[in-house]
C-alpha cells in the first residue's frame, strides 16, 4: 500500500512504483488512486493512496528493508510520532497467506481491516481475496468497515 500527503503526491506514487519495480520485484497489479482523509492524526493535506501487488523473491524482512530504503529515497523522515504527514509510506499488508508476528514486522497488517483507505483499493484489485487471519474476503471487510474517514477516487486531470 502506497500513501503520502506531502509534496507532489502523484509524482511520489509514480516514483514509488518505479522503485518497487527496480528494487523489489515485478508489479503485477495497481489500483486506481484514491484520496483520503488523514487517519490517526489531523492534517489539512489529504493522502493519495494506491494499492500495488508485487511478486518478489525477497524474504519478508528483506522486503521491509528495501521498502524503507525506497521511502527514505523519496524523502520520508521517520520520527517518534506514529502518524504524521509524509512524502511516502509503503506498508506490507499481506505476504501471500503467511502470518508473521515478530518485533519488526506484523503481517497481515494489524489495522488493515479497520481502514477504508486500505480496503477500498484492496477490494478493487482482489475482492474475493481472503484475509489469512480473519477468513473474510476483502469485499466483505470493506462492506463491514466502520471507518468514517472519507475515501474518494482521485482524478489528477
């Protein structure tokens, strides 16, 4: 999942996809771009989000390290604040059907079923994909999501 709300948001999404292709693996699907209210903090700048499906040979921790390097290359500065404005955030939501729970990485992403900005593009790309822990489809999770933050299609034209 790609997202950012600082700078040229559409350009950061494009660059993130290019860097994922170069450093992580083959991009096999990309959702439409969505604009969403900040989640977890107040900011006047809305996020652009896009779901990207990548086939990779990288192990989960190596994938995380590659993604963090991409975020840094795109100007991401990490602070102690959990939620904040940023040029680019890349989350690993799923890694096949694996369930991973180690200090540096939890997959499936623990809050993905609570966030409409995640479920909308996920249900677009893979409506019948089943969450490996909740055993519900993405379409079902989107329909049952109680997140009231606005998520809308983004047209850059």
